């Protein structure tokens, strides 16, 4: 019945509007107003419209089978008064609605006045946007009247500017002042603690320990809050027995106070933890820890520290708890130049090859709108690697982690920091390509002291010689390869060819390493011998630190791709890479070899005398899982340092997203701070990515 009344009233309203519109039209046609039209003419017109409206309502009632329309037809469809019709508003007189500002504006007959109102409205919106806190942007994609008159189009507007970044992101992201820290400075930076591995990965003990620490810290904070005023009174007492009795009473008071819970209180300690059976024991341990801290602080106030500025492990952990992530900027390094692919030369020969490149770290730089920066986040795992290498004692570091966690970024950061520190770095980022794209294999029968037959890969040796010479030709000034070393790794024919480069020869028959690498990078026939002699000299010398960084290291222990009849007459067994001169010294430095039966065994490593070697595994390439597992076990058995790269913590995700906005990645390039200032959106991105760098980048682009 209610719907029927509403329908009939609407039809009545339409009737009144049609009568009013017709009278206005007639008045304009004869040049008079509606007041001069006779009542009889008006009545006849109204009755015609009335009968038309009644017929429509009755027809609609029959179709619906609803008789309530007829009962209220005569009650609701009232005859309009002539004065109401004369004063009735039509669409020309009604206000118009602006959906952008949710306001009503009266109809204006003056076009100039309409334009002034529109201009004022737009200016009010601009002023309101500019007054918002937390943002430093303006609409760079707005074409002003001057732009239209000058012929400027949207293609002429800037695609992205730094002014579009929010103030929150600018204040949140911290970049190392000098761009790239040295290994010694990197190993002493205060960095936030990493996130713990999820229990589902098979090792729940760290997570359980972390949860227990959170519970204890919550109880400790409440205990400290309650006990602090009482402890001040106890310290003011002179009698020792009175102090002891006050401390005993304090234990009981603290426990009773924390157990009190109001019904309207949402206190986690009182409601949740207070019901646990071990709650009294945790309270006692927390109070004991707090009292010990008070006693320690009292003693420290009367003692002078013998070593000013020294930090123990506990103090370092405290600094890490309050630290924020730091980014290194490769464009602020000593050599900020880029190669033809836009990759900093300090990371040469890092490649952006879509199929054989290392990781997807370079993809972030390729997609960024800001071409003036190349940033890598410094994490605690990077600091641990730098601390091991900074000692220059032949350290062996094995880097592990889940797919997309940031292993390649950590290794790239170490390469940049080591080169900034003056290290000679042999960087092999694409192990998957090196283990199978060697073009051809040659037999090497001239290495002195070899107990087994060795093989050369001349094309890859030539490539590595060229890369090492290009990156460190100036750093190797003064380093020479002795004549005995050349005779050890090169055949007589190769030595004769080498004698042809008289401009590089030294009086005693030796040769500078930089000159030897240059020759090897230009001559395929001499490349393998030049590489072996240069690497052997760099690993044995102590004047300059020599560091080897190898990514995708588990690829070297997968099923082989190099075959030769001298190794297996039927060419069915692949040559182990520790029998190929390109990889042999590096694999021996790590201390794990692969036998003919495809078993991985730890051996006595041949360490680098001054420097170290860092190797990282890959989870993105086709490597049998059993080889990765056996390699990890063998390296742990050989007492090498193992560093795990975890997923991003919550604070690291916040800073990564802020950095994405600053460099202009994906949808953060245009959202003007909406993502980084939306806690729910940040939590969603952290959830869908699992804290993994690659997944987080994908989530910000899609």
C-alpha cells in the first residue's frame, strides 16, 4: 500500500509538471503570462492530462494485479490550484547538482557569472589540496589556460617529478651519507633486526623463542612500571634487613597488582597472560631482572669505564632495536658512472639479461622513473657478511635464503662496499650461464703438479679476464706474475706467443697482472693460461685484499653440461667443474668438491691469503634440490660462515615501499603517498608478498 501511494503521488507530480510546462509554452507563444490565461482553458487542459494519467495508473494496476492503486487514486491524484501551476518550477528554474563537490548551485542566466563560480570552485579545491599535511605535491598533469593557448598537450607534460613524492616517504628513507659504506663502516652500522622465519618452513624453535621473548618483555614493562616508585624508597633505606624485607614484600605486591583486572580493561598482561599457569614465575623473573638492572646502574654511576666508546653485544642489540633501515646509493660512489644498460659500473659485470641474468634486482632500476639513483637496502645479513670479509683472513661465507628474499641484492651490496674499500673483486653473478654456455672445451695437459687431467674453457676464460681487467686495471698496479707462475700454467707454445707481447714483458721475465689480463681478454688461445696465472697470484699475494663473490653457486654442483672424450670415451659423464681450470681455484677455496659418483664432499680449503670468498645459492634456476641440500650440509661441515637472508621485517617493508615511491615504481609512482600512509594497504602488501622482495615488487606493479 505504501509503494502504491508513492507511485500515484509521483504520477500526480508529473501531471502538474506537464500542465505547468504546457502553460508556459502557450504563454511564450502568444506573448503573455500564465496569469492572463482563462481558468476554463486551464481546466480543460488539466482534465485531459488528468484522464491520461488515470489511464496509465489503471493499466499499470491491471498488469501488477494490485487493486490498491484504484482505492487511493482519487485520494492522491488531486487537482492542482492555478496559483500553484503558475508558481511551479520546471527544469529551467531548478538547481543543478555538482557530483564532484556534492553541492547545489542555482541556475544562472549570466554565463560570465557561471564561469567565475567555476574558477573559484577549482581554486578552492587547489587551496585545500595544497594545505594538506604530509604531502609535497601538486597536480603536474593539469593544463592551464596558458598551456591551452600555447598549444601544449599532455605529451609535453613531465611523466614524473620528485615533487610528487610524499613528505612521509622522504622523511622515512635514510640514505648513507657517502653513498656506499666501506666494509669496516658497514660492519658497524646499527640496523633493525630481521624477521624470524615462519614456523611452516620446518624450524619452529626461533619463532617460539621470539614469542616467549615478546611475552616476557610485556610482563617486564608492567613490572618496571609498578616497581619503579617502590625501588626508589627501598634504595633510600639505610638498614639492610629493612631493605630485604621490603624486597620480599615487593614480590608479593607486584604479583597481586598485575593479577587485578577490571572488566572494562583490555590489558594484555592482566587478561591474557595473567591466566597462564606460569604467570607467577614470569613475574618473579621479570622483577629479578629489573632489580639486577637497578643494582648494575647504581654501581656504574660510581665507576669510570676503562674503555670509552667500546660496545658489547648487548649494547649493539639495543641499538639495533631502535635502528631504521639504511640504503646505499651506488650513484654516490667513487665511480657513479653507468654502463650502456644503465647498471652502475661498480657492480660490473652484473647483467640484466632476462633469461641468464642474476635475480631480478636490476628490474627495480629498469622500472624506476628516477634515473638519478640506484639504491640497495643494507640489512643485518649484509652487515654479517661485511664483518667476516673486513678481517681479510681468508673468510668463507655461504649465503642462503628463500627465492626472492634478496640474496642477489645482498651480494651486490657487498661487491660495491668491497670495491669502495679498495678490494680487488672477482664478481661472477651468473653461475647458471657459466656452467653450461662455454661453447667448447679443451684438454689442458701442461699444468704442473696436477694429479689429474684438467680442461679449459677458453671463451669464458677470455670473458672473465676482460671483466676483471676492466674493473680493476688501476687497482692492480704493482702486482706482478712471476716467471715461474707463468711456466706453471702455460704451455711452451703459449709462452712463445706471450713473448710476442714485448711491450708488456719485464726484464726478469715477469709480467704485470693488469697486462696479463689484458692479453687474456683479447686472445682466446692465451685466455685460460692468463686467467689461471693471474688468479693464482691474486690468491697468494698479501699486498692488496682480493675478494671473490659468486652468485648461483649451487649451479656448479648440478648435473654437468661439459663433456669430452678425454674424460669419458663415450662422453656420457659430465666433467666436474673442479676439473675445469676456470672454476678449479674458486671451488678449492670454498672447500667442497663433487666426486665422479656425483657426491659432494668437504675437503681442506685453499683459502685466499688476504681477502675472502662469498658464495650464494639460487632458488630461481633449475638445480636439483638434493645438490643444494648436500652443498649446504657440506659447507656447514667445513666450518664456513653461513648467513641466511630472511624475508623483510615489517619496518623494512615500510621503508622499501617508501623507497619505491621516491624512485617511482609501479602504482606508487602516481598515488601521491596514498599507499605508504595507509596502514591497511601496507599490511596487505606485506601479507600478499610474504615479505619477499620480488613478490613485493610484483604487488606494487600489478
